[in-house]
């Protein structure tokens, strides 16, 4: 066995013979000692909190203390050896410290700043952002695509005009939609598209639909999907998203904004100079 490893093992055994034979709780703020150096109870308690360990009994606590001291002793003995790249180790430790300090700081900061009340206040103050109009709409679609030639497109437009003429002459919209619409899904329901959010499909389609009176139909018009005849079944109404549905998005938005502002503030408070610049 390597002499250095043997030395470490023997030293640790010796340390724990000393520790276990000593009254670990003789000092109010100590759980024991390693090579005569007191080990703080506060640090041990912080370790339990970090690991989320619940102490169940006095015996359980004593075992945890022993494990903690053993691990601490091993770390100290390993750190005292000469075969470690101390600069590399320090860089790794410092990188972890940077991450933890920044992470823990913002975890607490954002918890204090972006409260439930702050989220609720934002929802109330920006109510318009969580409202939209929707209307109950039906259509008859005469589909066109890029592969069609001009004659084929013209034929679709002519069919749309013919159907519109039938409607003006008293034809039933639902029946004509079932017979002529290329939107087979809505055609099965007499052209009914349900309640559509304003601007959700196509701006031109939306502008036409939301400008109608209840029961009114449009003349055929074209969108990238083809030629449409639109009917307004029920007039537009304003719908507001409930707070429960959007509070997560609001909290995320407020946290991102608060974090960016605090990072800028902290950076401006630090005097940073790069050598040679």
C-alpha cells in the first residue's frame, strides 16, 4: 500500500479515537474537534440544512456528527498532502463559490421582490394584455394553392361567386357549406369554425369577420388559403384570461426583469479594471 495513503488512514483512525473519547458537546458551539481544532455546530447545522437531512433521534444525530467529522477530517488530511495541484483546486472551489453565491443571492432577492402580491398587482395593472376578442364564425372555403394555374384559380373564384349568389337568393349557408366547402372538417358542421380569437387565423380573414353584424355574410375574398365566404354566427365578445392561467407567466416575466435590473445595479457598484485597458 502507498505510504502516503497508509499514513492518512492511520491518522484518521487516530483522530477518531481522540474525537470519540472526547466530550463532543463540552463547548456550546462545538460538535467536537479534529487534531485539537474545534468544529463549529453552526457549520454542522448548515450542512444538515443544505443536505435537507432531518434529525430523527439523538442516536441519529450522533451518527451524523461522526460522519461529518470523518468527512471533514479526511478532507483536511487530503488537503495537507503535497501531490495536489492547489491552484487548480482553488480555481474549482472558487468557480463553485461564484455559482453558489450568485445563485443563492438571486434566489432570496427574487423571492423578496417578486411576491404573490406583486404578481397580482401586475395582472390588475395590465388587464388589457390578458383580454382578447373572439367571435363565433363560419365559412365556406374554396381552396387554392401555388401549384394551380390561372384557369384553375379563376374556376375556384367563379364557384365562390356562384355560391355567394345562391346565398343572396335565399340559400341556406350551412347546406351550401356542406356541399361546396373545401374545408372538410368545418363543412361537416355547416362551415362552423367555433369561437375564433381576433387575428388568430389571418389578419384579412379576422378583419372581415369582426366587421360583420350578427348573421351577416361577406362577399368572396381571398387569403393565402383560398377564397372565403364568412358568416358571423354570434357577435364578438371580450374574454379575459383568469389570473390562475397566467400567473406563472407573469411571475417568470417579473423575475427576469428584476434579475436583469439587479445584475446591472450590482455590476455598476463594482469598480472593475482590466490590466492594460
